[in-house]
C-alpha cells in the first residue's frame, strides 16, 4: 500500500503546474481593441488518439494568416470547466511564417527536443489532453502587441519569455 501511495505522489508531483492568479495583472493591460471572447477562437484537439501525429483538425488552421494561439490541457472530468490554459503564442503572417506552420512547429520540433524544456514537458505529460485554440488576425503589429499583453497578464505556466521587464524580474526574483 505504501509503495502505491509513494508512486502516486511522485507521479502527481511531476505533473504539478503553478498557476498565477492575480486579478490586478488581468486588469493592467488594455485588450479592448480585440474581442477575445471564446466565440472568436476555434479550438481543436491538437494530436491524434495515440499522440503520434496531428489530429485531422490541424487542417482547419489557416496558412494565409497570422494570429494568436493557445495550448490548453483539457480534463474531461467537468467538461468546459476543467480546461487549463498552458501556453500562449503568436504567429505573424510573413513569407516564411503563418498560423498553421507555427502551430505545427511545436509538435514537429519542440515536443521531442531539449531546446524548450517546458514545451517538452507539456507534450510528455499531456499530449493526449492537449488542445489548441487559435484566433486568426491580419495585422502583425497587433498580433505582437496582443501576445505581449496576454503573456504579461496571464503568466501561463509554460511561457518562458515574459515581455515586460518588471514582471520578468519579479517572476525571476521570487521563483514564480
């Protein structure tokens, strides 16, 4: 019995993710220029059943636009209420980049490499529960601005790069 409890405790500890829930940060950044309601995001299951390839819905991502995207870990216990945002990012629309290409890079490159340890951890522990929400946008300057504001206000557990120096310093100083 003790061994089972130990193993369970060890496994749970490996999957512990710190969330920072600070409402003043949510209010600090003006995001009123974009309607972030769920109706404007499309959500897909990111990987197939055995997490060896993309879910067929990956083809719903546009390759002629940039935009914002967010990975979330979706727990089926209370559908719609146990979905944990994990990472937010951006894809600018350029000759060499678009929303579809950028979102696919996470699985093709970062899921198996040590280049981005937090992203590797995300895929290692939650590949089967990983969902991708995306919002296509046209203006690259807006895309950059909105991503910065969202990262700074949400402080999601798998985002390493925090744009605002004051917040980045606080996270570093207090090991948040």
